């Protein structure tokens, strides 16, 4: 388990503590649990955005499906 020391605005801290205590109660370790959940959520959102960017680049680039085997739809379905 790691230890991180951070500085945040007082209003943000107060809101965070209030929300954490509302959701999880006022027990020992609640703040750490809430911060861990918030950090995991932040990492997930950032990773999803990067995945979306990468996939959109692939779509823009296009796909090579090889050469055409048929000239028309009729040839494909032998009509």
C-alpha cells in the first residue's frame, strides 16, 4: 500500500469528506477507500478516452480487405 501526500483546495476537501462520510459512514479508513475509488475511476476514464482516440484513428485510416473477387452483386449470388 502506498502513501501519497497531496494539497487540495479547502472547498474540494470539505465536499469530498462530506460525500465520503455520507456514502460510507464515519468509520476509520473511509477517506482512503473513497480516494482509492476516485483514483481508480479517474484512471479508467482516462484509459477509455485513449482507447477511443486510438480506435478512431484506425477507423480514419481505413481497412484493407484485399482484392475484390466479384465485380457485381449478381456474380456473388450467382443470379
